[in-house]
């Protein structure tokens, strides 16, 4: 019989030949998922023989991973700021830099006067940003979070994630299907936006794994910034006095979008770098 170690080694070689980065780590995650254990537990059972009831589904997942299906889709979940979120082809897999966006949002909320604030998560996808703010903001600071997206499928996924989390009962979480602000009511103290920012022509070049993401969640227009520009033009009227917008964007887009924010009447507009040094986030006040 094939052992745990032999299965890991063979699967790692298979993935390496198909250009999968961190092949062994991927294989360990897949096998642990099939076996229903934590990855670290595999190291205690290297010599354990595996039956076909484990090997058959492991081979199937290995084949799909080799074809470029994202690891997160195969596992069905991703860890985001310590919260387990369901992920699938209905929305983008939350990226590590978006965790930094949440850090900036929490910092701003911590400085904001008052309690029971209204927060809008525009382009929510899985709900990662808005749900993290609901979970992590200081008690009483946030009263309502609106998860907004143009995709009904993405909003359904965000709803499933909201139902699975132990959200504070004092925070009202609502979902709205909308093209930017068209179906949004009222004003907000903070609007966080993670909108499509890749130029349309670049989307097909992004690789096999990105091909499993919804194209509409990636393509931001011919330049990549058109949707964000529309957002900026509409956002100021939807903010309370002194309220703020916080955006995630692509490399090289900060300068033009800062000009757009200032032209739209925002003040104190600044760009913040991510951990790799890229100007990834914009913050501005109404």
C-alpha cells in the first residue's frame, strides 16, 4: 500500500511538472483535506498506509490542481484575518493585500468620533472586508455594514459566509445587489471599495488560476481604472460630513486616482503602500 509520505512525494512531483508553485505544500493541503485532518498531523503519520477511499479522491483533487483549479476552490475555504471564509467560482479569492486594507479601515474607524457608524463594503465579493470589520471593530463602533456587489452570486456567497460567522448581534449586516451606488440608500461614515482594477486586455494573460475567477470581478475597463473613476465621481455625495473612502487599487494607478479624488472634492487624499512597497490603497475624506 502507498503511505502518506509516498503519496505526498508523488503528488508533489506531479504538481511540479505542471508548474504549480509550492507543490509540496499544495499536496499536503490536499491530502489533509481528504483525510479530514490538519496538515501538521500528516507529519505524525508518514508511514501510515492509505486505502483507495482516500487515494481516489486525492488523485481527483491532484489532477484538478494540476489543471490550474485554485487550491482554495478545492479546499472550499480560505483563511482571512483568522476567519474561515467559504470560497468558490462565484467571487474572487480574497488576496493577502486586502487584509492590509482592513487594517487601514480599522485604524480609521478607531480614530472616528462616535459609535453606531454606517460602513459600506463596495464590491464585497465573499464579504471578506465587511465581515472582518463587523467582527473586529471595537464594540459599539459600527452599527451597520452594507455588503454591496453587482453580482447576485457573489452576494449569495457573502450571505453564506455571514451566516457561518459569529457576528456581533449589535451590528446589522445587509446585502444589496447594485451597480455601484445605484441601489444604495443613505449616507455612510466609511466606504471601503475593492473594485475591479485590471485592464480588460490583461485579464486573459493572468494565468490558469485567475481564469477560475469571475471576469467581471477583475476587468476594470480599457485602462483598468474606469469603474473606480465612476465610483469616485459618485462617492462623495454618499458620505456623511467628514466621512471617508478607502480603496484598493493596482500598481501604477495611484497618481491618476488621487487627482480624480481631489477633482471630485475630496480632501486629505493620500496613497498608502502595501507590504511589498506598491501604492495599493487610497484614503480620502469628504
